C-alpha cells in the first residue's frame, strides 16, 4: 500500500509558505486594540441582531403564559358539584 492517507495525490507547481509558531506573537495588541474593536463591532451589529431576539422572547413568553392559562380548569364549570 505504501501511500499514507495525507499524501494520496501529488500536487505539482504549488508553493506554500508558512511561518513558524515560534516566530509569531500569539496575542499582539490584544489588550490595547481588542476592547475597542469589540465595542465597534457590537455597536454596528446590535440593531440587526437584537430585534429578532426580543421578538422571539416576547412570543415565547406570551405562548408559555397562554399555555398555562389554557391548561387550568374553569372554576365556573364545577360550582354545583358536591
């Protein structure tokens, strides 16, 4: 069989460049730029994402309350029971 799973076919004329993990910084500018970037992204997307979630919550809460209301027995049906 001789061919390993990762090398099933040979690709020619493709050049791949990579950087050693020892030569790159894991979190460059993480504490200086990321809070501002997160705030910018949040502010730009909140009006697109929040309204569907609010509508879904309101519908869910109404449906749950309506289900609980309809599940109860009507006391007027049992007034003359002994």
